[in-house]
């Protein structure tokens, strides 16, 4: 392989149990077709309104040299990119032509969680339609978010199946760049007839990881860029359970923000780990003949013990752009306003959340693991409110993980500011909507429960864990 993909230091390499054989670089083996890089279709608002239909149906598509059957919004994997501006009204008709129920969640958007807005308690039956309506606040920050189904018990299956798409909020501060790209990373596995594979017990327990890792629904797609081009890459980790250690090879990569929330100061992307559900907004300056987004496996600390044998990826180029000709557009720096530092706010309430999952011995012989994944000893139940918060107060939460694997903790609607990890203070301003709680560790976050009242959710974004109960209901009153 070319020097662009030469072996580099692995952040997670040292001292970690190997999790199986090296990955087969699928497309680099004789005769396989190389997919070309394409962006999902864009549904953009016009004069403050976006009115569109998202139709769910099965789709048969080409993946590498195989024909596979997936689930789709509007016939593509990923679904269309929803592009809006602050102050917009978004009317989405969700038409469910699958033979299973579903619903829609706008992960990361600061919209209200009630009625026909970002309400995860809605049920859209097979064969039915539902009219969603979202009001994007006039002061909504620009950034990258995403949408996916949120029907408890089916979330992992449906996301694994192909149901996800990007949401882009643009405003006048959005930098002008040579290329503004959406890179939705997802994974899936198929049986020999090309149908989606079901998760086995171990997959459910550790969170399922697909055999194929895709960018915009292609395996290792190839695209074009220009020399010295400054591009914005909107990276979405839409994998059900896979952590992604990412770096850019062949370009300088500056991380502007995570989960749509800007850093006070752009940071180097190199080896940043995106948890399932995280997004990264990255400015890439092309400085070689080829520029790639490169992925390395983040090993489960207990993978050996669990007898897990998923593929290990080392310096795996997820997507590559070849530079031809010189860039003409010189990027303007965006001006971003990070969210206020909640460490300076007074805290009204402190709470503790303990995440727990069964160990191997506990699930041996069990018919189902449903309900064995818990928060504060309780599995998710629709008719229960687990946490009631007062609107317009700042809370401090300690999230404790009693298990031997990490869990990505997600709160709907309100961003979380990371204060400390395992007792170590975070020195910078870090607002995210998915934060990783290390194995046998704990984190402290602060949340400003402002503006919206109503009921929504917090949960592990390893979607198998969420479906098995690691989720709670929060109500802001
Ligand atoms: Cu991305 Cu509650 O989910
Ligand atoms: Cu969410
Ligand atoms: Cu989890």
C-alpha cells in the first residue's frame, strides 16, 4: 500500500488483548468493485420551511461486490441529509412502509420533546404515516446532528438495518469551504443470501458490530478533491455499538466541535475516539496527493475474557479522496460561540446514575437478557418517570459504570458538559450529547435544563444495551 496508509502509532494498541484476526481489506482483494464516494441526497429548507417525506422501506443495494437487503429512508442508506437554518420549521411526514413499527428521533437538535416534535414515545405502526413538526430555535447553533428510529426494543435492529441520516444546521457563521461533506459511518452484517444478520447473544451483550464498515453506505469509497482544498467533514458515528478511533492521513485535520457543540479552540483530530452517536465537525486541509479518513479498532478491555472475536481494523482507510488540480476556494474561518461554561454556574441538584449490565455467568442459560441492563437498578419502563428535573436549573450528575466495558451515555435535547473523567478534571470546554463512561469508572457532567419542558430519555448509545433496558425517562417540569 502507498505511504499514505503506512502504519502509525495506535492510540489503543499497547497492552490491549487482541480481538481476533486482522481484517480482510474487502475491496483491496482481487476484482472487487471500488465504490465511489457520494453524498446523500439533500432535503433543504426554503424560506424558513422544510416540508418533506421520509419513507421507510426495504431496499436492495450493491455493497462492494455483493447485493444486500437493507432498511432505508427514501430508498438510500444513509437516508437524505436534512439541511436547515436556525428559525426554520421542519415538517416531516414519516411514512412507514416496513412490516414493523418505528418512529423518529432527531439526535442532537435542540427542539422540544413533546407532541409531534422529537417525541421518542410516538409509535408509527407498520403501514402508517405520522406528521412530525420541529421548530428549530432562532439561536440554534450551526453543526452536525443525525436522525434515527427510537422505538424501544427495535432501535439497534433498525439502525443496524440502515435507518439513519445526517442533519446539518447551517447559519451565517458556517465557514465557506472548498467542499462540505457528510460522512456517515455505519456498519452491518449479512447472511449468505444478503439479508441482514441477526445479533447473537454475545453481540447483544457487547453491542453488535457489523462485518462491513461503510461511509455513506459504501465500503471504502473513493472520491476526488483538490490540492490545498479546505474541506469540512461532518462525521457521524451511526454504528450501533462500534467506537471509532479516527485520524486523517494526507491532510491537516482540525476538530471544530463534537456533537455540534463548538470547542473554544479547534483541536487536532488525530486519534480522537468517536463513541456510537457522536459527531465530529472537522476542517481538513488537503496536503498530499490523497487524503483519507483512517480508522483503528478501539478494543474492548474485556474482549478476550468475553471470548469475542470481532475483526480488528488497523489503519483502515474508510474513505479516500484523490487530489487533482489546485483548490480555488479559500476557506473562511468560521466564528463560533461555544456554550457557556457550566462549571461557573451554581448547581441546584446533584444526582448519581449507576449503569450496570450482567456478566457472562449471569446470562448463561438465560432465555433473554431483556431488563438485565439497568440504570440505578431499574430497566426502562414507558410508564415510569425515573428522573424529574426543574426547568431552568443546572444539575450535576455523576455517572458510575460498574461493568467491565465502557458505555456511551446519551441525554436527549440538553447537551452535557463534561467536568471530569475518573476524578480527573477536564481542562477545556467540552459539551457533548454522548459521553463515554469508562469501564469500572465514572464521569461527572453538568446540564442546563433550560427552555424545554416535557418527557424524554437518557440511555446507553450502544443501542443493544438501550433496547435491553439501559435507559431512563426524564421529565423537565
Ligand atoms: Cu441517538 Cu436516544 O438516541
Ligand atoms: Cu438522541
Ligand atoms: Cu452500554
